[in-house]
């Protein structure tokens, strides 16, 4: 366990004092989430028994206004401690929802309150942030996730309909990673978008000429995936909730675990269509949703998208000259896999060490840092920095600017550079959002010194 500085320790103590087992006195919270076992019927007779918030998965949409003070109460009706993380928010360590930063756990059969100011605006989300290890009934393998949307002070609102879509796999099991690989990976039995498998939920009902804004979240514990909408294009307007420099129409989207994309689909092809996973197996096993135009009927159509390379830089502006106002100090972070033995889970390292032995990233308040993610493994990694937003500046050698994110998938054997202004003091977790990578070492702390 990392040691806490004075202010952080005090904040943690304060948060701990606000916890109590059973009823919580005082003012009414703005939102209440109750962790308990739930049965999610993604299709008739296809019932997923999992842990969820308020008996549903995704959990309730927590909608708040930028700058609004909010209190969320989390009640844990299970026999094991858990914790909820508010992903993408710039809030203090004591309420961020990561024990490594000093946020207390929500005790078994107890509760905790999280009070913070909602910021920044955009598509955020919340999810369990415990370690799962080899227990696939915990953490992000479960139904414990939901959208948290922060309305901007001024919303351009240039759309006719807003639809939240969470991509999720269910019933995980261990499998071998591939024919040439002895290590262990996770595979899934069932798939859904929101709480229904393809063909079993209400369609997205649209009218010709509408502009439908999709707020899409990949709530997967482990899988980076591509999706497409048959007969249509996605016009990407925001990534991880932040408007992109160059909104652009594409045939398909790729999202790593925890990434969000806001995209507008112009409804200009009357019919009944499928929005879903490009992967046939996963789509046929549930990862899709039907789009139905008014007055149209028939079998929903799927059309595979043309091959098109996916890359963040398509939505960025030109790279900024390196001579800009103040230099950014380079922080190299090398990601490598450490083979753990046949039929065993591999360990992951950052600069040669696995968490909790990793060296912290040391920053000064208001300092400027260029984090250099150097992925020397042959897997992509959706790396996530808590409590901050960074700007992509170089992706596999291509300079860019104006794409602000809190998760970035670093492609196999490649480098991604991001600029960070350290302006939210307190312990800050940095980790791969692939649950198994995170649980087996791919994590470190950023410390303000
Ligand atoms: Cu990873």
C-alpha cells in the first residue's frame, strides 16, 4: 500500500468517517447506487446472474450539470467489500474510487458517500474498481457499470435524439490465448448492447432526416472491439467525452475497454438495420441493436463495413511545433510482458517492474509532462490515467493535436505520446484497463511531489 501524504490522509479519514454500516443520516444524496446480485435477462431464457447497481446493467444514467456539487451514496448489499470509480472526472483522490489512491472501500453490507463537483462535462461512466485476479465474478467482469453524463454549461445540442449504448460481454471463462500461445486469456459466452442481446430488445426508433447522437461506451473487461452501423456512417464528434479537433465520418469505430465515442448518425437510408460488432461471432451471439425507421419493417440488415484503418489521428489537427510556449518533460513508460509459465497468467511490467513494485511517476503541480507509452509487447493496451485528461501528440510516429482523452489504446509494438498538465494534486492511478493486465502488475501511481 502506498503511503499517503498529509492532505490525502486527512481527506481519506474524512471520507471514512462519512461511511457507516446500514442507514446513513444527514441530507439526502443526489443519487443512490445499490450493489447486489441481479439477474439480467438479455434474451428469453438467457439470464445473466451478476453483480449490478440497482438491479440493472447498465446501472442508472447519472446525469448532472457541469460544476454541480453532487453526493452519491453507494450501498453494498454483498458479502465482499467493493468500490465504485467515477471514470473521467477531475475529482479528489479521496472520492475518486480507487483504494490505491486512498479512497476507502465500500465495506460488505455497508455504504459510502462520495461528494464532489461534477467536472469536466461529457460522457463519463462509473464502474467497480477492485482487483479480480482469477475470480471472474468480480470487478469489471460483472454488470457493475453505468453511464455518468455531465451536461456542459452550454450544450450545442445539434441533434434530434440522444442514445446511450454500452457494449458488454457476459459469462467470462478462461481459455488459452491462441494456438501459438500457452498463456491464459478470457473469453465470453454472451454479448449485449445495453441490457439486451441483438434481436431481443426495443430497436432504436428513428425518422428519416434525424441526426441521432450515440454515446457509446465499451464496458468490456478485456476486449478492444470494432462496431459498425449497416447502411450508415458514424460522424465522430467526441472521444472519451471530449470534443475532437476534427469531427469526421467513418465506416466503423474501434473502442478499447473503457473508451467512449460520441458519434452522430444521419438517418438517411430508410430501412431496418443492425448496429453491432464487426466480428460475426460476437454480433450473432448478441452484440448488436436494431435501428428501425418509422414505417419500415422486415428482417434487420447487416452489411459488413469496408476495411478502413482506424486511428485517433484522423480526428486530430496538425501536430504542434515542439517549440511551443513551455517544454514538456519526457516521461518514458515501457510496457512489457513477463512470461509467467505455461498455462499461467502473464505478468505485466512498467519500466521493468510490476505493481506494487512499480516506480511512481513523479510530477509537480502545474508541471508539463510528455508521457511516452512504449508498448514492446504484441498486444494492444488501453491505458488509463485517473483524475486527469491528456492530449495525444504522437501516435505511431504521426504528430497530432486536439484529441483529449483519459484512455488510449497503445497498439502492439508501437509508441504513443501524450501531453499532460498536472493540475489535480493527489495520488493518481495509472493502469491498463484490461482487467487481467491491471490485476497482474500493469499499474503504477502518479505522485505529486
Ligand atoms: Cu493491457
